[in-house]
């Protein structure tokens, strides 16, 4: 079983640059059949699937993804160095994680978090 988050990007090229170049998520699979194109990015144990046309298969909801990392501050520094704006700097949350978030080119929240030591 694998978790996969799928969304239609308003600007497919901008989404590819964001998830690949800015966030540094590795490409697991990609296809281009004209209007039907998409890319699977590996995100921890799951996949972020960016498509150019969702072919009416997705609903209009508020969406966001969360990615667990080993060193949230290192990821934060790398993203800051890329010049992308971060919405909220790393902070300890009431539920015990340390996290920050930014918005992708379509306005979806991308949260990076780290569990506390010994969790």
C-alpha cells in the first residue's frame, strides 16, 4: 500500500520546479502524452503526483501535504536559500512536533515537520 496525494497544477512547469528544484523531492516517474502529463515526486513514504489535467477526477477542496523529515531546520535553511517565501518559520507545536510551512505555486500548504527526540 502507498499513500499518494494528487492534484492538478494551475501551472504545471512552476509546480515541477517547486517540488523538484525548491523542495528537492526526487522524481520517481514522469510521463508526457500531450495534454496528459504528470510527475510522481517521492515524499517520505508517499508520492506527490502533479498532473497538468486531472480529467475531472478531483474535487475542489482546501488541500495541503505534510512531509516528515529528520532535520526540519536544515530543510528550512535550504528552502530559504532558494529564495522561496516561507509562511511560518520552524516552531515547536503544541502537539510536540517542530514544523514550518510554505505555499506551493497553487497555494497548497506544504508542511515539513520533525518528531521530538524519542517520539
